[in-house]
């Protein structure tokens, strides 16, 4: 390799092997990335993408091989996350990694807060500098806002914008950065990536939204089962080609599911009020897939969490199969045969340090216990049954859930819900961070549940998904229902028509 070519390379990945007990996650990955190159990394869940970036960032040490970054002509390896930062490598991970009890400003400058001559934190300067970042990324927040009080999508934008605080950036890894973002924030991110590229910063971009890969990346590396399939110029591939290489087969239209004729009304919500939603009324029928769409802050997730007993309802009524019920807790909701899939599976849906077996049975130990004693045979049988039914890729049901891929973790959470055989299922962002193959499986599952007469509610920030799966759609804006679209209308609607309604600024005086 010539000197000029060597100098143009920012990252060298040489024969990386990574093994865990019972799992060979990476099987000799080799590639190079040039300065200013935007490299896509694609593959199904479990392909090894997350393991590879952990090896790059010094989070995991490769079993064999090496990862080196070019620092002013000298190639160095990161032995830790702190090393990676010193070498100019930063990662924006799929799961928001942020200090939620601190403010936006404190998160931006965590570890290097500006101080005055007395060694005391200069809060005025901190907030001033943070406001400049907020303005750069067009975020409608205050530097002193506490992270935990912000929507998950805004938290994701803060982790992205936080990268710009650093001065010595050589390489940035974006892991599913748009999963929770609405369209205008996606465009903000893309502008930032373009800006980094123009500065000579290299990008590794991981996304299951292949249209993004084709739009913004220069090259793409395809992985499958821990192996490097190939690296191509994006100009040489299309979406179908990538899918075929990732999953080993051609994909049909994944939204082309069989819709059912809705049956009797199974859920009715009347004039529901809560902290983030007001005067919400809607109905759900057996066998129906009801989509909920809205922009960040619309109140969709808060509404569904309230129906599931996880947030307080101030007033209003809930009816199940015509009978008025009271839901004061999650247990109340489960006893009414309501299941809820949270949008944040790692924080709210899983016990990450526990086994697949325990997580699958977590909600329903009362069904396999007698006098408080768990029937261990039933526990194991049910875990194995759902491992097979949901096609969960794991060495065994004793495997710790944290070691599974995002797609397989999602399947574990869904299995946990299905153990109680709910009649009403609420899926909040069911495909966040999920590859196309796993998406197809989850959509077929939803189709099957609807065919069984279950009432299904789907919240999705990805509009093609929400429109493609739903029989009807409810559109929320600022905590209110801004509109609804019936089945016949939905087929004729354009995405921009839905977005227009979702962007409604709700005027309560006009509404009254």
C-alpha cells in the first residue's frame, strides 16, 4: 500500500474475531475506511454490527485481530471508551445513553464543565454555550431542561447534537440514529453528517432504513452471521440488492398483510384526560389494527401508557367489550387482558441481566405457580415454546438477554406479553432498531393476532409503516386527536396529508 493511500485511510479493521460463551459474534472482519467517507454498515439483527462497533470504540476487546485509527499518520488502537475519545472517535448508540437526571447543558459538557477563576462551575457560560448547540440543531428546548422530562425522540437528538461539543473529531459512529426522529430532525441530522464529511470526518452509519443508506452514504458494508459479505459503492446497489445480500432471499412487500373484517367493539375510550393528553375518545374493534401517528410531543405514548395503568388518568372512561372498567395500575390492565409493548424495551421492557427464560415468564408467573411456588417445568416449557414460535436466536433460554441482538430482545418482550394471552395489544414503536427480516416476522405476527380476533393498536413514528399496517388511523397533535382516517380514505392518503394534520397547532378556544 502506497504512502498516499495509507494517509487517506482513517480506520483499519484487520481480521476481527470476537467470541462470547457459546457465541462466535464476529468471524474475521476486515475493511478500511477513508477520511471523509460515509460508510454504511447493514445486516440483520445478530449479524454482528453492534459487536463490531464496540470493538472499534474500545468497549469490547477483540478475541483476535486489531482495530486502528489514523492519528496524524500514526495508527493507534482504543483500549477503552476514554481512549477512543482521546483519539477522536465518538459513537451515538441505538439506545439513548444519557444522564437523565441532569440538564441538557450538563449532559453536553459532562466531564468538562466550564469553570471560573475560583474553580466553580460557570453556569452562565455553560448555558450560553449549550444554547448555541441547541440553535445549531434547531431544538425547541431550554439548556436547563432536565433530560428525563423530555420526549425520547428529543433525548435522541441531544445525544446526536452532543457530538458537536468535541473539537478533535476523526470518526463518528451513528447506530440507528433516525429510529425515533420525525422528518425535520432526520434532515437536521443529514445536514450535520454532510458538514462532518466536508470537514474530513469519517462516518460509520448503521440503519435498517435502507433508503437512508442509499441517500447519504458513499459505501456500504454488508454483514451476515458475523461475517463480512462484501463492501460496495452505494452507486452500485439498490434496496433490493442489499436486502437479498443481508437475508439471503428476496423480500416481498412487508406491509402486504391480510386485513380482517373488524368485529365487535372491544375497547372504547371516552373523553380521557391526563398530563400529556386531553379529551381523547376512540374505539377499537376485534381483528382491527388501529394506527396512532403524531409528531414528538403529540401524547401518543403517554395516552397508551395511561390505558395500560402506567400513567395517571385524571378523568374520562374506559370500556372493554361494553363494560366500564377502572385501571389504576399495570396489574389492573393485565387482568383486563391488555398487553403493552413499550417503545424503550431496554429500560422498561426487559430485565437485561436476567435470562431469556425469566424475561419471557416475567408477567405471568402467577399462571404457572401454586401457593407461590413456581412450576419450573412449566416455566422452561413455556420459554422453549416461545423461543421456537418467535424464532428467538439464542444459544439457549438461559442466555442473558443483554447479549441478544435488538431484534431478538424485541421478540422476548413480545413473548412476555403473549404469555398472558391478551385480547388487546398495544405496540409502541414495535420495529425500532429492527432489521427488515425481523420486521417481516413481527408484521406477520400482528397479522396472525388480528386474525385471532385480537384488537391491535400500533404507534409508529415511521409513517410508511403506520399507514401500511393500519386498518384505520388516529392522528394526534399536542395531546389532542387532530383527525382520523377511515380504511377507505387511508388507501388514498399521501404521507404529506397525514403530516399536515399531525402538524396542527391545536387552539382550544376554536375547538370549544
